[in-house]
């Protein structure tokens, strides 16, 4: 029995040492491999000129869930923001910006609605010695109703001298002479009739020029709105 103890004890120690040595070798090999891979990755990013992004790992309920890269989240937000900007661009830069429009949002939305539905609008202009008589109608009930709302709103703005399109020379001149215009509005089932007159010779010119601009809006829609109009010259 003593001989067996003397024989197996040294063998057990040697076996334990051998196992420890194998484990240490495996650990060192794995660390060396990971280090080499990290160096290769750094070298590849440096060569390509692309930044290295470390993706953290978040543990929830015992499972590992990769956290979304911040750059991707920002991209999605930017996309949504650009979509909203594109939606507002026409009202922002095209119409309300650069001095083309100036007023409350309700007026702007009414104008936008009519411009986008300009093909549904019919309009005739009858010249008078002191102005014009216009007939603006539509077979579309919504468009006809919006015509009535818009024209009345513009007449109220004229009375209060609340300028619209202040950078347009024609509209600026009209609002400068607002008190010299006489306007009669008659509602019709499919639109309205408007009589615009003035005792001032120059204001009659403004009335005729304005009638021509509205005709352009009806014919061209939004593209017609983007054009400026010179004011007529005084005699």
C-alpha cells in the first residue's frame, strides 16, 4: 500500500500540472488570436479610411442583444426630418419665403388648395370703363366653396392693408392704394361674381393688372405663383 501511494502521488501531480499547462496554452492562443484580429481590423479601417465602430452588447433577461448603432438611428431621424421638410418646402421657401407670401396659415392653405386645383376653376373677365367684373366658378363643390372663402378673405386683408406677396411690385402697389378700390362680391351656387372699380385712373390700371395675374394663377397653378409682376407705370 505504501508503495502504491508513493507511485500514484507523483503521477497525479504530474497529470494536474499537465492539465494546467494545456489550459494556459489554450488561453494564450485565444488571446493572441483576438489581438491579431483586432490589429487586422484596425489596419483595414485605416487603409479604407472608414471609422471603426464598436458595437456594445446589452444583456437583458439573460440574453445578449446587440445595441443599434447610433449612426443608423440618426440616419432614420434625418430621413424623417427631410420628409417633413420636403412636405413644407413649397409653403416655406416657395410661397411664404422670399417675401412671396405673408399672412396667416389659413389664408396660405386656401391659396395652396386653389393652386393645386387650378384646372377645376373657370374664370371670365369683363372689362369696364372703371375696372373689371369677374366670374370665377367650379363644378367641384369644395373648390367653389374655397373660391368664396378666399376672395372674401383677400377683400378683408385689403380693407385692413394686411399685405400679401409684399415683394411683388403689383401687390405692393395695390395695398398701398387699398382705400381707393370699391369691390362688390356676389355669391353664386358654383362660385362668385366680383366687381372691382376705382375712381382713380392709376388704380384702374392696378385692377386690370391684378385680373391678369389671377388669370395666370388659374391657368398655371403653382408655377404661376412663383413669378413676380411689375406694377403699371403712372401716366
